[in-house]
C-alpha cells in the first residue's frame, strides 16, 4: 500500500479520533508506568502556546497528553515514522506531524507555527531526541524559534524517572508556569540567533528546575 505524504498546506485542526482513543492511551500508559501528575492547573483552558518538555521515552507525547484532560496536543515526530502506513496513520490521527531531524525542515516549522496561532497546544522536545540517561540534555533552538514566530508563550514540563524507564517504574510529570511571550526576550518579528539562544536557555532552565524537584511524595 502506498504511503500518502503529510500535507503541510492543510489547515490545522483538532482530530476527533484523539478524544476517542484517549482511554486507550491511558491504558497503555498504565501498563508501562506508575504516573503522578503535578501542576495540571497551570494548563490554560484556552489559547495557543508551546509546551516544551525534556524527552525520555517514545510515549512522552501520550504521557503528557493524559494529564491534560480537556485539551489536545499537537506534536512533531521524526520523519521516519511516516515511512510505514500504520505508524503514519496512527501519528497523524492524534495530531502528529513529521519533521526531518538534522535538517532545515521549513515546511514542518511553518506548520508548527500555525498550531499556537490557531489557539492549539504544540508539544515539542527541545533536545530533539530521547535522553539516554534520563537527564535533561542539550536543547536546540526549535521551541524558541516557533514561539517567536507564533508570538506565544511557552509552558515548561518535566518528565522524571530515575529507574531507566523500566516497566511499571515511577514517573512524575510536572507542568510548570507559563513563560509569557514578552519574557522570552524577542525584540522584533525576526529574532536574532543570540535572542533564540537566550530564550532557549530560559525555557530549558525552567524545564530542568522542574526535573530537579524529582518525584512527588
């Protein structure tokens, strides 16, 4: 069966399938981790923003989304997942879209910017790949660049697991307080490289501070 390419020119929408399969996602998460959620009250009921988190497991978008009951997440994932019909369908039906890692993927970034502009939540992992040791790694500038283009705030999130993501291990998800667009330090419509780096450092420092709180009691 031929694989239909992702259409980056289509209008950004929310998928009804997302809500229909949410119970399945909760079941999958329960089978893999003992998850505690902290700070869900920091998630706005409406309005678009970038949700930036450290990355420790393939299920991270599913895990983060479970703690946000009344809203959907949109997220980017590696382009290779769209090379197979089943995974392409699965990720697309839950608001996922592909990005080519290690390359300037203009189409993906333009699409990503439209998500918060439309009032939706874009979940992004600034590290660009999963951490091998579970600790926050070195972030790239994608989250800051998208926030600058969409003129939106960034909500930091941490995923903490000190057992190597073993099956049924404890996982704590912390939703931090929104960093308003005005506090990201952008001086104009097109941020400089230095501004992107400074905003990235600010965003990832907030994620790391949440991660350092460890597990909730």
